[in-house]
């Protein structure tokens, strides 16, 4: 790299070399914007290290994290980052054109903002003819603006943060936590400001079947149910469930 990186892009990876390769190619194409950035891939226990997926792409550093979970993998990536700005993207995501540029330029223009949530869309098999599951997910599964503006966190599949803010807030939680929700709300409670940046857009694979979709939501429901710790919370939980069913 001819100049120090403005941005460190951290990607946790587990057994998805095809998706990772596609992600890396989408990032590599953004070098034409002229902003220096590095890519840190942190493998999290794959059967085979994704060396082939990383081959031939400049400024990619491949490392590993033994502790299971994307949160610890991202923490490891942050510890290796050389830039003052850090961006997270998942290995099964594609960064749309201008993703790197929009993040760096926004932080430069807005020094009071501590972290950002970008937009997340569905990478449909056929954009002109969505399946029922793809249509559902395009509306309900990735409400990136709501995450930021209503709940004070950013989904780590498309989140960026100042390194100084990350260090002040502390690391992501482990595999048993919804690490993006917990980290973002912890940062917001500490007074760090978050903003939504629709120009920083990524696309991610949709579930391919209803059983896959149900499994994804079952996992999220299980995380949320951990917050039900008294009778009042249980009443709210049952009431919400009834409203959703209705």
C-alpha cells in the first residue's frame, strides 16, 4: 500500500469461501475511487483457511480467532487494524459501489458522529422475480434505518466506527449475545452518536427456503427471550406475541 490506510475493513469468516471471494472482489473494485484501505479477514474455525478466496487481492491480511463467534472474530480484526476508521462487513455480503468512499467522506465531514449503520439489501437470485422468502426478507429482515434511528445500534453486517470510539466502548460480546445490538446500545448509552448512511449499501444472501427463514428468526427470538427476566416482562412478551400473531 503506497499510503497508510484511511479505512480498515474487517470481515469475520466461517466456511464460506465462495461468499468471501465475492465480497473481496466487490471491495477490490472500490480501489478505483482512490481511497487507501486495508482488508482484514479473520477466520473463525473453518474446516479450511480461506487462502484461495483471498489470493490475488492486494492489501488483504488473513488471520484467525479461536474463540467461536463473529464478535470475537471482529474484535481480533480491530486489534490488527492500522486505520483510524474501521468498517465491518459480513463474508456473505457484497459492498455496493462507493461503499468505502461514502464511509470515509461521511466521517471526515461529521466529526461528532462516533459510528454508522449503512443500508442492507437482499442479493436476490433474480431481482425481477423475487421468491416469497426474498420478498419477506427485503421488507422485514434488515431494517437498517430503524436499527439506528429507533434502537440506537447498527447491524455489524454493515457498520463502521472510529477506532477511538470502539476502544472506549469495548469489544463485542461472544456467540451467546446479539453482539451488534448490545454493543451499539452500550455505545449510545455512553453518549456516542450514531447515524444512518444509506449511501453505504451492502447486499446479502436471502434465505432460500422457509425452514431456513424460520431457523434465522428462531435464533433471534431466543436471543430476545433472554431479556424476559420477570413477570412483567413475560406479560409484555405474551402480549407482543399475540399482537404479531393477529
